[in-house]
C-alpha cells in the first residue's frame, strides 16, 4: 500500500512534534499519534476516541504555556478565546504510557481539515474565528482584529479572527471545498468575507464595493467584498458555516431565518450588507 499523502514524519521544533493522519472525505477526522510525554491540545468536545494511556486535562486558554506565569496569564489566554466566541477551556491530551498512542478529533461540519506547519509560514496564521480544531501543544491561540474601521463595521466574519502562532502543527477546519491561492506582491483577490478561511499575516485585508447600486441591492452578494492583496497565501472555503446555518434556518421556516452576522458589529444589518439575507 502506498503511504497516505497526509502522513507526517517527525521533525524537531519547539512545539511537541506529532505524527498524524487525516481520514475521511466530506466529514473528516484527524488521528494524531503521540510518543510518551507528547501532548496535543484541542477544542472542547472535539475528541472522537483515544487510547487508554492518553490522559485528558481541561485547562484555561490554549495550554501553550506562553501566556505568562500564574493564574492571570492563564486567564488572559482564556479571555482571548472568549472574544472569538470559543469556550474558555481547551483540552490537553498527553501520552503518559509507553510506546505509541493515538487520539482522534473530528470536524463538526462538512468540509476539510487542513494540516499546517506554522514554521513554514513564518510562525503565524490568521483564520476564521471558529476554524481551530487541534494542534501540537506549544501552539498559541490568540485573536486578530481588523485595524481599518470600515472593515470592522462591514467585514462580517472577517472582523474578529483567530491568530495561531508557534512552530508546530495546527489543524484548522474549513467548510466545503478548500482552495489554496498564492498571491504575488500587489496581486489582488476579491472574496466573499465568509469564504475567507485563512491567510498569512503578510496578506493585506481590506474591503471593496461589490459594484453598482443594482448589484448591491439585488445581487445577493452584499455591498462589500474582501480585497486580499499579496504577497502571501490565502485559503478559500466554499461553504462557510454561517452560510450553511442561514440556509438551514431559512429552510426550516424559523422566525428570521438567517444567520446572525457573527463577527459584525452591525448584527442584522451586517447580514444584509454581507449578502446573507
């Protein structure tokens, strides 16, 4: 049998260096193999199964140990996660036995789990605020605010994002089909704000008008697009969770069947502007 294209082999680094394999197609899960003493950190509730020698510990924040010392440092890390709409806690899984042990984590929505080694991207990745699934212990999970006022007001899901930093492996969950684009210096790409899954910090994020008045009102794509300018890498998802949730509410006939415009300070108006109503 040929080796899996997702299989990773060990490499030294500051974060725990883990082996892994991603399985499945539309509903994927990542299986992480740990050596004795190695740890992985994951979102609460993401675990599918684990071997018995792998112990679980619930911690404030991301468990990276890079938040500073003591309770206040841990509380600061947890507070950053709360801003992005995540739980105050994450779960750390540590292999405390002998030999190899495995633990598996699943994405809660249809799509893809993308493995990214942060040191190949300069040590940081900006992604949608609900993208983080799991990582090697030592990777920190912070927040990223768009600095431009207009982007903050009308950027929808792109206003508050996650910032993943470190040199280890992270596993981010993206909706639908995922496409990676490499932008040259000065090259622009126009994307629906919800379809931006992740990008490197060197990419500039701004907004651009969707077109004329008729296109804005009747086009269904919202008033603004995200304008991403290189150099850097961009990952685009075809089915953002907010769009999926909005269609499900609309189909169910629920009152106000649409998404909440998560991340937009305009709330319901942000839904209209973002093309989700």
